[in-house]
C-alpha cells in the first residue's frame, strides 16, 4: 500500500546490498559517503541522564527492568538499536538531551552515553567487525566524536524569534546548519534528521535557513519524526495551541514538550513553497514494533528464552535491561530509522513528505511494523549472539 498523493516528491534512500547472518537477511551498505548509498543520519534525542538519587533501576525484578533516568529510558533502547544497525548508516551527529527536563536533576547525558552505551558498543564491535557477515561498524571513537550534548536542554523554540544571526544559534543548531550546507548532500541524498523528542533544534535550523533564503540547504533536509502526531496513542491532552481539529493528534509528549516548534515544522512543511521534506510516522514504533515484539519475548518477561539469549553481548544486555516493561523492550523511536531502511514492511514512500499523517496511514503503518517486529528482533538477537 502506497500513499502517492504527495505534495512534494519523496526522493532518497536506496539500500544497496544484503548479507546473511544465521539465515537472516540483514541490510548492509558498502560505504560511508551518503552519495554512494548509505543514508546520512542526524539524531535529536531526549536521551537524558540518571536521577541523582543513587538508584540505578526504578524497576528491576524477574519480569521487568527499567533504568532510573530523568526522562523515559526508551531512548536508551532506541539508541542501542540504532547502534546495532550503525553499519547501515553514515552517522553525521547524535545530539543528546533535547528535552524539557531540568538538567540539574540528573547526571550528564553525554557521560551516561559514553560510560554505558559506548563502553558496551566498543566491546561488541570487536566481534561484529571480525565477522564477515556483520562487519562495517564505525568505531566507538568515531561515534563518540560525533556525539554532542545540546545546550538547549529545557529551552523552547520561540516563534517570534527569526533566528537570523548564525552566531547566536546554539552550538548543535549551528552544526546542523553547517552540515546541511555541505555539497555532499542533495535532494537525492539528503541528511535525515531523526527526531526522538521535542522538535526544538530542527525548528530553529529550518527558521534560520528560511530567513537566510538558503534553499539549497533546505532541499537537503529530510526530517523524520516519531510520535510528534498521533491519532492512535496519546500520552495526555494537547497543551499546544493548534486548531481545534488538530488538538487530538497533537496530544503527544514530543509535541507537548515544545508546542511552538512542533506546530511550526508541521505548518511550514505543508506550505506549497517549502523546500525541506518532513515525514511524521506517528506512534507506529509503539504500537507496531514495541507491541509487535511481545509475542517474540513471550510471557516470562526477562526470564524468557529470547530475552536471556540477548545477554551474551553487552549491547544485548542494554537492550533488555534498559527499559523492559510489559514483556518487551521499549525503544519505539527506532521506527524512524527502520522506515528509512525500508526492509520492514514500510518505506518513506508510505508517508506524505509534508509532515501530514492520516489516521489511515498510521493504522496501516502500525500493522506493517507489527508484522515485521519478529524479523527485527531476530536480527538483533543474531547480532548479539555473534559476541561470545
């Protein structure tokens, strides 16, 4: 099923090769230059630090496990899943802490990322890159070099600000603007900006580029967001000032945390003159991938056979122990990069590229991912078991 009624064309991803690992097909591309087939990724995540109460897990028993993070630890799981697919992407930058949390209440997100995520990643890639079927992962040092902590934690987008002055932009927003100005990107080989939290930094970058009339950079930008709109799942009532007919679909945390940024990007993307592209995949990672993985893990929780099998690797342990609730790990923002890969029942062509998602699309996409959740889990498990 494809939604061809687009206001702007959807150019982009072409995954170029496949390999087999334990009989499971894994998408692997062959180079780091986005112009040669590997999607270039910029992640904006509300990955936060741990609470300063000295308690590592807020829940941990024979059924569930959840880190005691300031915000929801789902982005820990999504980040682990992304890095377990990192050989399929060119990672341009990872920006941590892009949320409304009070940074004084938690430990440094960058320190947690380095000590927890990268330490585990460095251990496991020594096995993955030594295996002809799973090689091609960037080093931990390469990932560390492109991982930054936002200075905008707790701040919001201001619609009344024009963001014209480049020097006044936050460092990570400056970096995004400068990256989009590189000629290695194009409409055919864009920079995919994945939004796993509030849309603050993406909105600032877009408004700056619009103010400067930098249409080339805007044409290179392809935003893919998760749970910034939903007809199916709502965390709470909308706090945003959207039109009454939009209040239901905007009643989600990633929009509520910075209403003006969320509304600005959705509105601007729908402008017929807009140069950037924006796919909002709704909440399909939650209902499709997370919900769809429950049968794979069964009813025994962390003590189940499949969950225990992940523990052979350090990244597998993080995948299982960071946010395993209701008999499955929860890292729903992974829907963004699985959509880009296009091998799991959905592609970017299944969505409008003007920031609009319909209830029909969201229901279709959720079902498609649910039908492919077992395949995703099998691949992650096979990769974990390469580590001995």
